[in-house]
C-alpha cells in the first residue's frame, strides 16, 4: 500500500445501556483507541440511565475519542438506539462496534482499504472469535460466508453478517430504512432489506472482533417471546419474497426445537452446529 494512500473519514457507532459492566465497556473503548487507524467521529448512544461506573468510563474516554454522546431518558432498545445514533454520525462510512467486544487493532484499516478499492461496496463485515473471560482463550468462531453469492444463500437461513464487525455506507443503509426496533433481530432485518436491493456486500476472511459470550447469551435465545419474534421475522421475509414458504416453515420448526432445549443443551448445539470451534 502506497504511503500516499488517504484513508476516508469515518464514524464509529456504539450503544451502551445499564446492564453493561464497566470493565467490559472500558475494554471495548480501549480497543477503539488502539486501532491503527483512528475514527474521526465516535457516536455513543447512552440508552437510558446508567451506573456511575459506566459514566466514569465515558468521562475517561471523552478525552481520548472524538465522542458525540446521544442520551435517552429511558431505555429504548438497541434497534431504536442505533437508528437515532446513525443520524448523528458525521461521515458517510460508519463502523459498528459493541460496548463489550474487543476490536482487533487493524480492523478499521483493513475495512477502509476495501472501501477505497471498490466504490460500489456498501457493507463489509468479517469473522469473529468468541471468548468467555479471557480474550486470549478462544472458545469458538462464528464464520460467515465471504462472496456475494454465498452471502445471499446463507442469508435465507441465518444472519449473513457478524453485526459487531460491519462497516457500511450510511446513505444506502438509510435508503433501505435503516435500523428498526425489532429486537433481537434488528441487524438481520436490515441485512435482508439491503441484500434484497442488490447492494454489494461482502465479508472478509479475517477475524476482526473478539466477542464476549457472557453467561446469558444462550438463555436469551430461548423462550416464547424469542420464538414469536423469530416467527414474525421469517413471515416478513416470506411476504417480501426473500424466502420461500418451505424455507419459512422449515426454519420456524428448527427454531421451535431450539428454544425448547435446556440452556446447556442449546449452548452445546450452537457450538457444534452454528459455530466453528477453534
């Protein structure tokens, strides 16, 4: 890469809420500060009241990041938070980052290089490694497809992008409706609308983010509320001709089985069938 290469200006979009742990939040922000290419704008959505410990972390990093803070009086949820936060970003290229994950130090640099090479590229994500407590001890990897064709086919079954890794062009995301309040599938909902419009989207083979699993991850992926939201999502995909009726029914049947499993069994199933182990 030529030394005269000019990286485009870009924003980072993150949301934090009351249940986040300050130590994890600090690790996430530190990983932004340690990037080989620093963001020019950092929009942090504070989704409702948060603890003093979290506020202290924000005060600490306001001195190190170009932070623009958007606050809600009550917790609104991730989809709503990101939709409002995106409007406040200053630049066309926006990177998503989660408030408890660790970004690899060259993540932004690698993604920006790909945007520079291909003006038609709208969204680019990458792979994630998953850890419990020690980021150097990898439990699993979530590997998503790389090429446009593979991504489209994969999207009919599962979300084709690892949300904490994506970087995208803001104007096209807003053009298809942006983030909507559809927990916990706000990202999958958006990706399908984007793919349906034919926008060029890719994944890199690189591990871009180390994602913290946490003890509640697999518990949240169960229960009647989760299943009902999933059914609504699949019906939406079917009604808009993203998937066939058989693809809709088969996925709902599999998810119904999944949510009925005990948490320990569900965790095992995810690690075997939906993840790639280290």
